[in-house]
């Protein structure tokens, strides 16, 4: 029986046996709220892996079909096809009471959700499974996670790429094979709950235009307004608020929804107001002017300095940066403006060497290596290895993983097909994964091995031709460019060990040169998972994995940095959660270019995971790992998001 064979014993598969509805859609574009489904295919599979149904059809979208060179669906081919509302009932019946499965499932789910909403119907899906997320957990030794690559790895024949029905049949083979691998490794399925989508979710939001000018600073008493100044308004105004804001935006001002130390002026007709904006303006010394003064100043707004265009050019230096490269610049990480302190990883923390080989409890672990040491050398005895640390109190496990990175290896946080070695600390033999580790015949070492490791046979571990770059906490890398411009999309995926007592939310802040959001919609979180222009999106791959997708090539010049963070929604802390792993990949199906394991937190409830920021023509990624004891609301306020008390 091959990995991709059609049937298996449903009773033996246990938690891996479900009724599945595998879906693939071809679309006119990449934005679900705007673009349409051109073809759809659904294949249903029972708990025993046998196919139980199949349906596919072309669809008449009533619009331009988009990139014909990709999907081959010309207007002539689509002419006469049914509209989505004519087949929605049949598709819904196949999805009902089944787990929706797709490769990059949120993409297919979102497109179907919008199409069902346009047809005035609910999408009857309560759970979904992403085969991309599942394969990221399994971590097979493939060059990437594309459908065709995984099909070749698992021995699934592929006849017509980008044909919805053939892609769905291929997906069925990949699902069967990956379920067997997940069962072999005892990995939990990354099932995602899909509550009914709110009506407002499907209301297209017009993109907001960032201000084209740099912030010149605060308004000088008696002086003029200048393009790029950050202006906030609070309280009642004589002129309609929308008209007042419209005039200011037309004049080149940057109208903000909150007040920070970077605000140029606050406009209010009640300077004694007890509003949050007024209180913050007084606390930070922000100039306050009334509406008549503001209107008078709007008649003579001085010219500002435009944001510099930072598109890469075809220079030799840019060409040299077309591959991932280490950076040696000094790195400092600051708390968001106005945010509370209590960071982890202070300079006085105990280094890893001080607690090895005994691995006794210690304080937070500092950055193990400076960015200049990112290049692996012959002195990295574990280069290319992936080491899982099992057992130990939190500080001891942190020290061990830090040492793993120092030795050139990648520190794993979960058992996967790519794990080459296991380090067993105190209490490790009682870990539930040890049964699987023994069955897989993985090399198991004690803590002393990390002082002078010797490499043994890989055992059953998968070996990838090109392993991801290992980035230590605080490390910085250049992200690749293609044809003189940033890669089309960069995916920053955060993952952690499954948690029973809490949920972790990954968020992103799109920041300007003052490290502030331009408007509240630049705060990307589960309630608002996409920026207005669609350049930053939150994707949920499962309860222990979330991704921030960045369209770097389309970022406006005003965007200087994107901060990716995580927050815990309960009294739990990142010390109890353990390590967070971040991976950077180009495209949703790309293999990780780089990985970092961040686990120095103890009492913190929010953590800065990564910063993606401009440096000349390039975008850079910094693995941060900075934690704070306060909650997500305080973190958001620090970046200028207007959060109600």
C-alpha cells in the first residue's frame, strides 16, 4: 500500500478519520471581496479514505476572468456556464456536515464564503483543514509545499495543473498520505473552527490612501500647517466631521484617529474635554487648537517632504541581495510608543553556557549570537540538524534550545518528519511523544551531548536538500528581491505547541516612520484580518499556527515597518506556552527561507515576534522575541491604535 492509496482502516486512524469535502477553486484574482470564482470542484471522502462523491463546473462570473495565462479560462470558455447562485445549493449539500479541505484552505474558504453571501446563503462549513498547514507540521523533505511538489513526494499522479477537478483529485491523494504521516508522528490535526461569517465581513472596504508626506513634527504656536503633519480631532465640530477631514486630507495633512507623542496638533472646540485624546494631548504636550483656527490654517498649508520611493533598482548590489543574506548592523528593539515596559531577555540574563550541561533553572536567555554570526561555519557541528528538546523546566529548556542554535542546528518545537535528534532533559521520559520518538528510532541524547555533540545516523528523519537559515533571537536577514523589486509576497508563520488552556492571537501593525499606525485599520487581527489595501493579511492555519501575509512589492512608501506580534487571551503567559517558532517563506506554498525559535519569555502576555522593515531598496526581517506583561490593548495603544478603555 502506498502513502497515497485510497483506503485505510478508519478505526485504526481514530482522530484522523472524518468525513471530508475537498475543494479547489480557480478565481479571477486573489482578493475574495472583489474577485470571483471561475470554476469549482468538490470531492467528498469518507472516514475510510474512499471517495463518496464528485462535482465540478465552470462558472460565469459576470466579469473579466483575469489571468487567463494562469488558469486558461477565457471568456469564450465561460460563456454559457451557470452562475454561482445556480449551483450553490448543490455545493452546499456536499459541504454540509463535512470538514472542508483545501491547499491554503483560507483562500478557498474565503472565496466560497463571499460567493455564498452574494447568493444570499450561508456557507455550511463549521470546520476546515488546510493541507499546507498540516504538511508544515509534518515537514516532509520537499523543496516547497506546492501541490505538484507534494504530489510528486507522496506518489500522487497530477495530470492538469490549475484544473479545479484534477487539482482536487490530487489533493485527495495528498490528504490520505499526509493523514498517515500525521498519525505516524502522533500530530494533532490543525482543524480550524469556522463560525458563520457576519454580513459586514462581506462589505467591500474602500482602500484608504496613506499620506504622501513625511511628518515634519509639531505645529509651532502661531506657525503654519505643513503637509504631512499628523492631526487628530476630538469632540463636536461645527463643520461636519467628514467634510473637515476631507479638506485636511486634500491639503496633504495626515488625519489620525488617536493621539501620540508624534501628533502635530489636536483640534477641539472644548479644550477642557475629558476625552482620551484630550488627556493624551495634555500628557504629551501636543498643541491644541480650535476649529476656527484649524480652518484658517487650512487656507495656507505649506509644502511638505514626500516619502522617498524605495523600490529596488537593478544595481549589482540589488542583484547580490536576490538571495537571503545575513546582516551585521547593530540591532536594538524598542517598546512601542507609550507602551508599558517589562521586556524579557535583559542584558544581564544568564547565558546558555552557564547552565550547561547541568541545565539548572536560570533567568531569561539573551540573544545567543550577534547577527554577524548567522553564517554557518565548519565550527557549527550540528549544521543542518533539527533538534527537539523534551522535558526540563522552562529555563532549562530555553537554555538547551539556545545552545542548539549556537551549534548551528534548528530548534524544533514539535515532533515532525524533519527532526534528526532529541535531547532529553529531566522529566522528558514521561513526555507523551517519547513512544513515537522510540518507534521512529530517532537518536536520543542527554543534556551533556550539547557540550560536545557527535552526529550519528539520521535514522528515519527526512532530509531536505536546502535547510532554512537558522536565525537567532535578535538576528536580521535581508529578504530576497526578484527582478529588481521585492518578492511578491512574504509569509511570516508563527507556530507553537498545541495549548489546552488558552488561545494565542497573532497580529500585525503597519507602521510609518514614527512607528505609529496611520489609521486604526493598519492594526491587523482576528476581527479585522486584512488591511484596507489588502497588502497585509492574517491567515489562520490551525489552533497552533497563524500567518501574516505581506505584499511587500505593493507597500506604499509611507509604510516603513510591519511588526508581527502575539498575545494570549487569558491569564496564561508565554512562559507556560513555551517556544514560539517563526518561519519566513516567499508565497504561501514556499519552503521556509529562515526559521527562528523564540522562547525567552516568562511572565509576559504579549510578545513582539518579528519586524519587517525597509532599509534602502531592501526589506529586512528581524527575529525579535521581546515580551511584555501587559495585554494586547496596551500594545495596540502604544502603536497609536484607538482602543476604547
